[in-house]
C-alpha cells in the first residue's frame, strides 16, 4: 500500500477509491444523483463525443475515474521499469486525463449498446412531464423550487427541481404533486390533492 499512497501514484489511487465509493453508494441504494445532465447537454458536440446522452452521468463518471486511475498507474509503472524514474503526480495526471477522456467516449458507445434500456436513466428529461412526484427536500413556491423525486417509466428514480405552476401555491416536504411541464431546469407542477397537513398535538 505504501507505493499506492506515494506522490506519483496518489492521484490515481484517489480516483480508483472514489470510483469504488460511488459504486458502493449506488449499490446500497443511497445514490440520489439521477438528474439527466446527459439529456440536457448531450446535444453539445463535445459532450456528446464524451458519451453524454448514451450513458447516465454517474456511469460516465465511474468509467472516467477507472480509466484515469488505471492509465495513470500504467504510465508510472512503465516509466519506472524503463527509466527508473516516474513523473510528478500532477504531470502524470495530465497525461492520464488526455488518455481517459477519449477512452470514456469510445467505451460509452459499446456499453450503451449492450446495456438494457430499462437499466439506464439516459432518457429524455421531458418524458418526466405528466408523472407524479413527491417533494423530498425544501418548500416549493413560485420562483423558489424544491427537490422532488419522480419515477420514470422504467421504475427508476430521478431527482428534479419543481415549483407550483399556479401563483399563491406552495408545496411542502412529503406532498405529492404532478409535473406538468419543464421550464429550463425546473418543472412546473400542480398539487396531487394529497397535500401534507401537519398534525395538531392533543
């Protein structure tokens, strides 16, 4: 473990550790970062080339971290074997980044082809309009959205920002709403009719 924590290898050890941490969090169901950045930015040429719109954002992050960590360690080990010296960590990180970015885009294509569509959150975010959601964090008023959880047609959870479509309304945590349309990165919503009412103490 000493050599993995040494300066020339430390950026890549951290990247691989972060990759494993993200995988662990998602595996136990604690991940809540399902917002489809790829659906919003996948049409930008550079981001589309990097895999946005093909795989969920978190999967792209994990793929990049894996390639960055493995490539960086391979570069350092190859230099150590050939010359007996290694690059400084920051310089090796630059080289690994330039290798991992195109590698992420290239691997995203075959991965997207073999993954079942109902196991990925790479959907058009506009498809969430018309679906029921629940306010999970904050209090939503017009112009001040709160975080809401909505389930797509595949049964996967997404977390979006939502606010009332009608003036004078407010949504509180636990309230069920219906997403009616998207305005930029915020969904306009109406009440489901099952408004959370605080209980009065006896």
